[in-house]
C-alpha cells in the first residue's frame, strides 16, 4: 500500500510538471482601440485564439468602465496582433 501511494504521487507530480510546460505554447500581443484610447497587452495560451482572447480581456479590463462597456469592448476585433517570442 505504501508503494502504491508513492507511485501515484510521482505520477501526479510528473503530470503537473508536464502540463505546466505545455501551458504557454503561443504568446501574442494584442492592441484594442476603445473610446479613443488604445491599450496593448501580452498574453499566452495553448492556441493563438486563446492567447488573443486573453490579451483582449486584459485590454478591455483597462479601457472599459463597468460591465456593459467591457462586453462591448470584447466584441471588437483587435486593432493589431503580433506574435511575441519567448524570452
């Protein structure tokens, strides 16, 4: 029973390490123009679409006032998107 617990623990730690290395596959910088202001944010994700959406959420959080404006901001396409190389 003791060995079973150790083996399960090692498998869990290995899976955790593996998933943390796979998490940030794509990194982008996206810029949003909203109400005459622009904000650019970097974000990462497993796919390009996930990374862009994360960056948009950061941008809109900085530009919008309140939930309603945030929803409107998130419906807009980014004014620019570029891939960022890992450092």
